């Protein structure tokens, strides 16, 4: 089994991290740089920052936040929201982001994935898929779960791989913020359909949920509500997975000095 990553996810609106249930009812949970420092100190392997309203307002507002974070947080940072071009991505990478996540713009213009991969390498390109269950399978949504695409989430994941994506951030809108666990069937189905790493996101309530996602072929787990509200720490999740025999990076608690 490959080494599993534990990723802290920060959904950001304006200057604050927010969190809701099923992408709705967003409430402020804290300052993004303070939370990023906290999760870095707990041993998170990566951080994902998503601008929740970037597509709605036609811009990404995370430049200042990312610029501050990279001076104190020395783990990979993925930035998503409102990225429409190679130039948009280049600016965020110049500031210090390590990877770029795209959703709405990639659905509207799939060739963007190839353009980004050619410019920066597939390892830098994450395609974010916000999936909702329907009568048969799952549909991919955009605009932070607000807009239908008509795309089958599994087929879109496969196409994203073919276009050059290096990773998929798979968010279950149905499970997001519920604390009831990841959508295991969705995770397994996408992981089996696409041949690139899948980050399971949406629904983590206990460390066991992370284990279930990993056993369903997720290569990484993104955690948000559970750690924001102090129900679990990143180090708790890591210890649980290690005790279950999962290969994780044994960084543990680190000094921030």
C-alpha cells in the first residue's frame, strides 16, 4: 500500500475559513493562516485552500493568504477557485502554491487541464470534482456544489486523467460536513475508474472514517469540520491509521520555531 496523506482542507470565503453542511449554511470557523499553522504543527502532510466564491465572483482572492502561509508552513499547498487560465495558475504558483485545483473552468473548457499540465506538469494539476448522488451514479457539480453539469462524475474523472490531470480532489456534496463518513461507494468507484491518485473529501467524523476511505482505494484523505471543531486532531488521525497498519508519513508533532 502506498503512503497515505492526511490533508487539511480550508474552505475560504473572504478573509475567513468557513464550513457548512453539504456546501450550504457556511459559518466562520477561523483565520486561514492560524489554522494552517496549527495543522502544519500537528503534522498534516498537505493543505488545500479553496476559495468558495471565486467562480461566483469571477476571481481568486487567496493570493495574500497563500503568500503569508508559505513563509511559515513548509508542506505542499494546493489552491483552487476561480483559476481560468495558465496565467492565473502561474501567478498563484509564483506566490508559493505547489498545486492548482480546477473545477468550474475545467468543466467549461476541458482543454484547460491539458494546458496546465503542459505548462507546469501533471503533478501540479488537481481536478476538483464535487459529486452528488442521483438515481444512477453521481453527477459532477460546479460553483461550490451550486450548478449542475450533467456530467457523470466517474466519466469526468476518467476524462480528466486523459487530459493530463495528476490528481482528483473528490468531494461528496451529500456527505460534506455531516460527520457521517466519506461516500465509500463514490470513492471506490472513482478510484477504480481513474488511474491517478484520489483525495477523498467530505464527511469525515472519526479517524475510522479515514481508514474506510483508504480501504476504498483513496490515496489521501482531506479533513475539515472534524479538525476545525476540535473533535479530532491531525495527529490523532495519524496515530489511528498507524495502529491500523496503514503506511503514513511519521512526522508527528513538530516545532513551529
